[in-house]
């Protein structure tokens, strides 16, 4: 049924669509208020606020959800939009509200594109934390991954106007349904990346009748619990990258002993930290910083998140072997200055992941280059962070909805085995493995193939018979072998 509250799209005033929020405390909101599109760089964007109960089980605070819609540009507009679900958890979908990617432009020809900030992110009552800095002290970015004093400070600040127990995947599933009702869409095409794949699959589990197609990029399997196996997944991805370098003439010639050098770097760091100079990326202040094994492991792992970043890893490790850790420091301070991990990350992982991490997960990760610091630090942070009682472990989602699954063969966090696990209980699914692909395939030649597969899946509403042969032609263009 087409709801009457599609504010600007059907030219009805927002005031006419508002409902009494107290009266609707136990149901999805059916109101969408027109809002400013400040910061959205997309032609014709329309923005809305959908207000939902923070706690659907009790009367109390309502929180705003920011929704950005890029209306279809063609005359033949389909009723079902493409909904983008961001990763993290903690990233704001509205930050990616753009039709610059070719697949988005193609899809927008006859479908709305919808970007909704998950509760706790962006314009949806964000749970912002500052774990690193200030910018005039570069060394303050090289602390623990989750410094407990900053975790406690953020907890205390956020609790003044947020019930941190209510920021979970199940709550976000109901938020997405409230948005669907408010904007009057009969069904959705879900495109999730990383954590966004968990949200997509849980929405599919709860509201299968409202889902037309699903695309999962770098999927999180229901049986995985962050940060369990982070060290082993990262080590497997690095091993595969080193093998690829050895088989590439220019990379092999530049770094003929890369595996030995990488091992030596982390053996050295196990003995103690190193120091280097680095400038803050925006403030420009230069300072001396101390790098531990954890810092260097974190930098290498996150460099491998994208295929473009992974192409620099042999060079970065070789320079570290020679005693120059400045490339590592420059990357890590840029990564941490972006502040992508925040309160939502803790609220979700402390309720849905960390309680189910195996007791010996740290011991199993310790021999890897990443080590076990993520397991230790996330457990310690969750001891300080208010979170919902541990949610039951997620079981596989069984569905006949068409699902396209895309995994990178060198993904250091969501390996292709995740996609295999998810596909087992989906009767209409296709799983493609991207050669040399990281958590993101950005930086590879031929990834327009993936855009074509996504577009075809959504436009045709099926994956049966999908021609995936173009995936075999995707390749890494080149490794970095000299300073840039």
C-alpha cells in the first residue's frame, strides 16, 4: 500500500503527515518531515526527518532519523527504491549520498536512491566520541585503540541525552521499517556494506515480505562475532598479498624478501616500540610519536581494507624493515583523525558480538602480526560501556529473496568464507569472489563489472542466470614500489 506521507514526492505538506508521537510509541512512525539537505552534494536531493521512539518498549524520548532521497530521474519510476546501509557500525549513510558511482547513476534512472543514517550516526542522534587527539599533539593519536579514560568520558557525556542500551541492530531494523512506512515504499532493494550487511539480513529476517532484492558487499556472517579471529583473518590476507607480490615481476624485483622482512618488522616490535616523526593531517603540527606493535599491526590491517591501500603494503613494510616507520605513522594518524569508531560501535558490538567471542580468542590471535590487542581492549571497553543484555547469537537467515553476495579474496576482516556461510540458506543467491579484492575493491582495474552485476540484480529482480564471468578479469593494476 502506498502511504500518504511521502512528503515532497507527492507534494503533500509535512504538517499534514505528522502524527501524535506519543500515541504511536509502540509502532513504526508514519511521519516524514521535510528537512534541510545541507551538506548533500547531489542534484535534486530531498531530505527528511523521521522521528522514532528511542525505546520502543517504554514511553519517553523520541530521536530523529535523517533520510536523504535522490529521486529517480526518469519518467518510468519504479515503486521500490535502492536503500544503502552503511558499515562500521558507526558510519553515516548520508555521507555517501551521491550518484557519482556509475551504478548509482544507472539505478537512479528509474528508482529512488535512499540513504538513511542509522540511529547513533550522522544526523540521527549521533553517539560521537573523541578517542584520540587533540590535533596539536600528534602523539595523542598513538594511544590504545580504545583508551579506557576516553571511553568512560564519552559514556558519561552521551548518557545525558541517550539511553545507550537502545542502540542495537534490532532497534535499527525497526527504524528502517518506520522509514519505509513514512515514505510509502511497498518494498525495498537493500545494498549493505560490511556491518550494513548484518542490518540488511536482519531486516530481511524480520520483514522478508518488504524486500525485493539484497546486495551484500563484504558480508558479516551471522556466526561471526567481532573481534574474534581478527588476527587470523588479517594474517591470511597479508599472506595472500605477499604471495601475489611474489608472483608480480615488478613487486618481486623490488621486494624479493618481503615475507622475511615482514616477519622481522613484527619480531622487532615485539621487543619494544619505535619512534618517528609525523604531522597531523589537518593541523600540520609535526611531532615525535611512539609506535607499538599494535599500532603497526593496526595500520597494515586497515591499509588492506581497500585494494588500493593493499597495493602500498609491500612498500610500507619494506620501509619499516629499513627503519623508516613514517609511512605507517602518516596512515594511522589520518585513519584515527577520521574518527570512524564511536559510541554506536560499542553499543552494538558490546551487546551483539563481544559476549560471544570465544574465551581463547586472544590466545589464538596472539601469534599473528596483529596480535590479540583488539580482543583485550574491546572486552575492557565493554566492561565500561552500558549496553543491552547480550542478544542471542544470530542464526542463519533463510530466504528465497534474490541476494547477490560480493567478497574480496584478500579481505582482512570479512573473508569469502562469510559469503559461503550466508549463501547456504538462501535459495536464490550468487556469491562472487573478487580477485585481489580487499574489504573494498577500490583501486582494482575492471570493478565496473561489480557495478554491472549490482545493477542487473536490482533491475531484473533476480540472480538466477546472472553472468558473473567478468569478475575473472578484475585485477590489481600495480603495486607501489617507490615513494610517491
